[in-house]
């Protein structure tokens, strides 16, 4: 049972780290990545609120990571 708990905690920790990194990268894309600027301008012509949507997704990833972190914590909810 303890090995399963350790594996679950390790998996949750990796998932949280991934979600946080994804949120960071989405914000970078939305705000300042010069290599993607031309492509984002093309997409923005079709979807003017792309940056806002990327920020919303990044915020949701952070919130989901926070929830998972609380749940995965030893003695969590």
C-alpha cells in the first residue's frame, strides 16, 4: 500500500509540474515570444482574443494544479 501511495504522490507531483510549466509557456506565447509573433498575428486575425484565451487556459491550469496539489498532499481533504 505504501508503494502505491508513493507512486501516486510522484505521479501527482509530475502532473502538477507539467501543468505549471504549460501555464508558463502559454503565458509566454500570449505575451512576448517573438518567434511566434508572425503566426500569432495571422491567427489573431481569425481569433482576436487568442491571447486572452491563452491566459484563461493558463489560469485554469494553475487552478487545477493547485487543486491537485491540495488533494495529493499527505492527509489531504
